[in-house]
């Protein structure tokens, strides 16, 4: 198993910004806290929209992976490297198919967390990766263990993110990716399993 020092990209794969109605994070704050935590990339995954991620990516040299957190009827799904809105309200399987159709990577996010629109039994082998660590998930240990079981069962890559809606939370969970620091390389490496989830227990 690799450690995070060996990984070329350290990315929080689940961050919301002011383009989500429940988040306060500006681009300036996102970049500041990401760098403070030692990250060199962040995935912006606002709720059911991608315009904010694309606009912010165009305004900074910091590596932004455009994405969205889609409200499927079976639970929330993170789509990475998408540049168009994925329709909400579809089944988990249909949502994953739509993400793949536009060249994106589908992540079963916080699949067993309480009060988060989690996928539960709908987390399946159709996904490209499982978010085994979500820094804001509760109950924290149980959600990790159950997500790990699913990742093992379906032999899927494991990733981590904070689900940050408040800037200081950025980077307390992140994914180490063995890839060159560009969007296409990072998402391809994640889908191929060349990644590892990490969590920080203190600042």
C-alpha cells in the first residue's frame, strides 16, 4: 500500500461552493484552505449543477476537477469530470449511465451515512469508485466500515472527500492519486484504482 507521500496528486474529491444553496465556500477560500492542507487539487461537486465548477476552474491556476453531486431517486452520486448537468431524479443505475455517457466518473458518495441521501443497497458494481471516507459522515466509523465492505465486494477503487460546505473543513479527508496533475489523468487514475483514501485526525 502506498502512502500519501508517494502520490503525486492529493485531492479533496467532494467540496461544495457558494453555487450550492447550503454552502458558503468562495473560490478564494477554497484555494487557500486546500493549499493550507497540502492539497494540490479539489473536485467541486455542487448540488445538481456544474456551472460554478466550470467558472471557478477558469478563474484559477489551482487544479479544479469539475463535478456535481446528483440527487438520484436512490441517493446521492458524485459525478467527476462532467461539463453538463446530469438530470436529477433518475434511478442510481440510470444516473451512472448518464455520467458515463458524457465521459464522467461515477462515485457512490457517503453510501451509508445518516441524513445525507445515501445510496445504501443501491451502491453497486456499476460505479467507478466508492467514497469510503466522507469526513462529515455520521456515524463515522460505521459508515467507513460498510463502505469498505461494498468496495471489497465489487472490487472498486476507494476514494475520500470532506463534503465540505464550510471552507476550514476542506482537506480533512482526501484522495491520493498516482497521476499527473491534470483533470483527465486524475480521473482516469481513479477509475483504474491508482488511488487511496486518507483522513486527517487533526489540523
